[in-house]
C-alpha cells in the first residue's frame, strides 16, 4: 500500500513542478506595423489583429513591417529586433493569474520612443502607438503578445 501512495505523491509533485516550471517562462512576440488612412487592404499577416488595431488606432489600413519573438524566464530580460532599426527591450517582472507583468522599452537607432509597463494576458495583443514613419499620415505601431 505504501509504494502506491509514494507513487501518487511523486506524480503529484512532478506535476506541480512541471506547472511551476511552465509559469516561469513567457514567450513574447513583437510585431512592427505601419498604420495609415490610405484606403487599401490590410496586410493578411495582420488580419487576426485588425479589429483591435481599428478600435485602438482608428486608421484605415495596416502594413506588416517585421517581427521577432523570444522565450524569456520570469523574471529576466531580452531584446526583440522588430525591423527598420526598431527594438523592444523587454523585462519580464512576474507572472500570475492576471497575466505576464513586463516593462517594454521601444527604441529606434538608440533613441527611446516609449518606455511603459504592460500586463499581457495569454494571446491577447497589446498595441503601442508610435511616431510618424516619415510618410505623410503614416505612423509606426507595435503589437506585443505574450503566451
């Protein structure tokens, strides 16, 4: 009888350790886009995010520029190179039932464009509006997703 109890205890502990280990890592993805009021079709790679982009940014069309992702321990930090010299410096602070708590510093060419804190819920995108791309009426934005 005791060996069976020990096996159940071991299995329960192993399962607990596995779930704790899974919670100690976060996969963070950053997607650099441009948004404009030019009528046109949004890039198909952004189709899943278009309703959120329209609600938050209120532009007519969105173009994919680049993306990067990293698997980070919680807590730790890393860097995503998302295109055209844009980088996201990401520091995971904690993970709990509310989501992944992190700090994001968005830079381009060494210049800080934004420094903010976010709480990411698994699979729910956060959208950061950014500066002009240099083209009339077009701005950069970043979609940040955590899993």
